[in-house]
């Protein structure tokens, strides 16, 4: 069980992220919660691709006769990181515009949509 | 010509993307031809989608391998029969969704070119529009789980950016932010479950995973996450809170396409349920989960819609309610999937009704949003209390709105009636109570729309709307396209069901044919 | 079922979060760290990346060749974000 | 409206090195850890450093306005999709690696197994790496520039004021 520590850490990270997203009223903190969630998923992807004593899957000047870790999940993680950056950039910009118009980033004070 | 026909699935994505990438350059140096360019690109991508769908209906499932050398199959022999490249698998259901997206996206472009004429930031707007179209096309054609996630993110981000287009003193941005946060969480849940499946089967191809699928705890966790996340995307009830906020503040034309975008989430849900998990899970339990989500969406959507004063918000709640019909029909079909006799008796019809409702909903809800957008375009007023007497000056818009309203309420001879009748009949055979709920919801929908119609178009001419004119011709052209399909599908339901809906239903019900199409002789 | 945004009762949230965490602890029981269940696809990539793509870096070979289409999609996501940011901060010209 | 002398001088020294390092990461993406995304992001940090050293208004005057970066980004994407489409014209499928081991550009045959690495291998992969590098560099720079443009710039007096003036009261929404 203790060898599976990374998976337990992932579950805890996701729990923390959801708690932040659902409880915090400061929108920047909600976006930070999303960032934690995304990092947890990235960590999960990397973790499932690890092989005992593996090296990075690159042939240039690699040592002889060792296992390589699984490369696909690393490619997926790379993709997800960029997607996460894009999403965060968009969210932060939206919050900046909201702050300019409303003067607040508290999600309690800005629910004008409710009428 | 054979170059185009051989590579249709690639062109489906490449054409809108190429168009979108060129728009910043065209907008900077040749702003005069920008409108013509966007109409051309949208027309070409819609044509590519229609051609793809036609090829699928005539020649069977299309399998396209990205980056493979000419002549090598989906699962090369030296890999031991595992498809290791990204594969587009377009079967009857994918082709069906492509058709619906193609029709709506082209009609909406015509509308938008006229209605957004006076606004700033159009280069970005149109590029995002094309990217949203490409995202929908990609979601419904891909046969690869991670690729599905990537297109889901394109769909989400471009949808959110488009919602925020008008800004409206921050309200639009707020709606967009809410939509973006909810859907990003959903997207990450999809990715987590993709990771769970990858950890067990070391593959991302849907067909390969389906062929290896067994019932483990991890797979159940993954299924729960998939259902939650894709129901979020589709705007079904426990997660519907972002949908009305986003739809009510988006530009009207965009909302029409967003309906299709949320249905792409529904596509993913059905694809995962039927194709990936179809053979192994307890279909009765999961089917009832889907049915309950559907019933809740129907009832809560329509009850929230009734007291709304904001006309677009009202339509958005009806969109939630109509999503329930699709979930109900397909949920019933999934619940009886393990029972061939029941499937033959009513499951197949329920499935066809649910799927037929997808395209019908895209068409008439698109028409309604465009008509309401036309009213707002001329008057600038959202509130039902302040509108009135517009039928005198906006005759065409009134006719289009009436057609859409009758179609959504399920009145013959419009298309909503055809699909709702199929759902009522088959669900009645499954469980009469569900069918009665569906009918009651339909009556409430009719009541709600009669109220809207009366308060917007009927009554005496109001002095403040004295000078309101009919909308420009291009906007009418966009609405006419959708109206033709609404009436056409209503007049010839049998023809439509036989030619496009039945292949879609068969594609979902027959899991083996999907797997064979990709993996070929390696089973 | 109200129209609420992020304002749930605290107790509900805590229960929900605990539930999510517990469900996600299941993978820890089902998977082993450092020893993937099967490695068919990945071993194929490692063995064939030099033959089929000529790249020494297997991750690069996957990102740009075997799964190059994903990368196109990902570049699009970044493009979407840029267009969205540009649209949000645009100045309205009169 | 500029930051201090030390920051500016250090920035001038470091920025070219950042650009060169980013270019190296992009160019060697198929041989060593790195690639288009990483290299593009590194180059964009150089842009960020310029923004920090010279503030927004001076930077866009000295450097380049955001709309040019948008063109750079679009051209990177066009390079990617045109490379992908070129394989269609040659009769294979979208994104096929037709330059690999062809003898032409980036077409040297690779030694299988562990080797020292040859820059001119891997066919279209380096081309796509450059395309993505250009795209990411443009994209992140545009995002940075627009975000800076959306901010209210502080004046020199505010910058030099003692900290409590700026950080007064944690109450959100007080400042207009």
C-alpha cells in the first residue's frame, strides 16, 4: 500500500481542489483550485506511466540496457499542460474584465445574472 | 477529386482550421473580404461534413488513420493489432451529428454576418466561430479518447470566449466564466477517466478498449466520472446551473450553435455508454440513471422556464428541458439493451426517437434563438414585460418564431411532433408513468411558448417600437434554412428516420460492427 | 434546485469532497506504482520511433508524429485562448 | 516609467541568452528533452522580462505591438497545418512524416538504437517543432501584452511609495 503513495496523494489533491472550488468565494482562488485539480490529473498521468528504475524515453546518449518509462502519458501530460495554460489565461482575463466592471472579484457580490 | 474523397475526415477538421488561422491575417490586411471569406469557409466545411455523412450512409463506417503511410491499415500487423495512431471512426451516429452541426453552423453564419455588422473585434469572433465548429466536428468524428478530450476543450474554450463577446458591462463575461469553470472541471474529469482506462489497457482507441473491456472497479469509477462530466457538458439537470447563464448572455446566433455544442457532449455520453461499455455493464441500472437524469431535466427545466421574464433565459431553460427527452429516449433503449425481444419491440423506437430529437432540437431551438435574436437586434429589449405588438412590423420573424414554437411544443406537422411521438409510444411500452410525465412537460412547454408568442408579437403596436423594421435579408436567409428543415422533417418523418436516424441507432446498438470496422481481422 | 452558483452549504460540500476523495482512493487499490499492467502500445512506440519517424526523443515522436493531430488540436486551444483574451480586452471603436 | 538601472541592465544581458536557449530547445526537440512548446514558452519569458524592465507602454514602442504577435502566431499555425496538408498532396494521409529518411531537408537516415544524435534527422518533426515554437511564443506574448494593456499602469511615485500605501486593507472591492 505504501508503494502506492502517489495515487493516494492524487486523491487527496483532487479533494483539496474540489474543496477550494466549491467553498472559496474569491474567484482567483477558484482558478487556483482548478490549477491544483489540473496538476493532480497531470500527476496521475505521469504516475501511471512510471516503470521501476526507468529512464526518460530518449535515445540520445542513453545508458545501455535500462528500461524506459512509458512515453505516451508524457505526451498526454504535455498536451494537457498547454491546454491548462490556455484555460487559465482565458479565466484570468475574464476575471480582470469583471474586476474592471464590477470592482470586485467576490462571487457573492456579483451575481447580477440572477435578477 | 479522389484526393478530397479519400481524405474527407481530415478535411472536415482542416478546412475550418485553415480558415480560422487565416482570419487574423485577412482581417489585418484585407478587412473588406472578411465576411465573404467566413461565409465561404463555413460553406466548404459544411459541405465537407455533408459529403462525409453521405459517404458513411452509402459506403459504411469511415476509418481514417492520421499520419499513416499510404496503404497501411488502422491496426498495423507489426503492432500486434493495436491501433496506435489517432483514428477517426465515423459511423452512422457520427454522420448524423455531423449533419446536424453542418446545417446549423452554416445557417448561423449567414445570420451572424448581418447581425454583427456594426460590432468591433469581428476577426477574433469569426475565427472563434470556425474553431467552435471544428471542435464539434472533431468531437463527433473521433475514435480516440484523448483526441475527444482535446476537441472537448476546444469546444469549451471557444464557446466560453464567444459567450463573453458582447461583454454587456460584465454580465456576459460572468456567464462565460461560470460556463468555463464548470466545463473545465468536466474536461479534467474526462481526462482522469481516460487515464484510468489507459492504465489498464494501455491504449486510447475506443474500439480497442471496447474489445478488451471487463468489469473492474476502476472501470466503474471511470464510467461514473464520464457520465458526470459529459452530463455537465450537455447541461442535464444536476449540473444545469451554468447553461441558462451562458445562453442568456451570448449573442443569439452563437447560442444556436452552443445548443449543438452541448449535444456533442451528449454524443460523447452515448458513445461511451453504448460503444465502449455496452457489452459489460449492467445496462438496467445505468439505463435507469440516465432515465432519471432525463426526467429531472425535463421537469425542472420546464418549471424553471415558466416564470422567466428574460426571453433568452426562458429559451435556455427549455433547452435543458428538451435535453431530458433525448436522455429519456436513449436511456430507455439502454435499459433494455440486454433484452433482444424488448429492444425489437420498443427499445429501437425509443432510441430512434431520442436520436431524432437531437437533430430536431438543434434545428427548432436554433430557429427560436435566431428569431428571438432578431427581435433583440431591432428593439434591444430582453424583457417579456416590455415587448409587445411586434407582429405588425416584423412579420417574417413572427412566422419563424411561431413555427419554432409549435415545433418545440410537439404540434404536427412540425418535426418536434414526429420525434416526440416516437418517444411517447416507446416509453409508454416501457413504463407508462414516464410517458405521462413527458406529455405533461410537453403541454407546459406549449403553454410557456404561447405566453411568449402572445406577449412579444401580439397586441397593439407599442409607441416605442413604432419605427422597428424587419431584419436584414441575410438574417432571414439563415432562419429560412432552418425553417425548411423544420417543416421538411415534420412532413416526411418516415423518410428522414429511414435514411439518417435508423443507421445512427443501429450504429449505437451494434457494438460489434464499430469494433470490427477499426480492428478488422484482429479479433 | 435553485439557480445558485458556487454557494453550497458547507456541510454538503465537505461530505461531497470526502466522497470524491474516497472514490478516487480506489485507483490506489487497483493500480501498482512502477509496474504498469500492460505496455503494448508504449513498447511499440519505443521500439519503432526511430524506424518510423527518425526521432531520438520518443516523446517528441509521439507528440509530433504518432499523435500529431492532438498537437494540432492543442495549438488550436492556445489559439482560442489568445483570440478570447484579445476579444475581451478589445477597445470599442466608435 | 522604467524600472531600476540594475533590472534594465541585467535584462538587456539576459534576454538574448533566453532567446538563444529557447531556440536551442526548439531546434533540438527531436533529440533532447524539449521541443516546440517548451522552447516557445522559454522565448515568451524573454518577452515577459522585457515587459518587466521597460513597462508596457515603452515596450510596445521599442519592441512591437500585440497585433504583430498575433500575425506571428497565426503564421506558426499555418506552417503546421500546411506541413500536415502537404502530405495529402503527396498521396498519403494527413500529417504523414514524408520527409523522414528522404535524403532532403532533415532527411538523414538515423542510426537505430542509442546514438549521439544528428540534428538533420526526423523529417517533418523539426519543422512542426519550429511551427509550434513560433505559435507558442506568439500566443504567450499576445496574452501577456493584452493583460498588461488591460491593467492600469502604476506611476513611478506609486511604485516608490512605502509598501503599506499599496497594500492597505485586505478588503476586496474597495479600490476602484
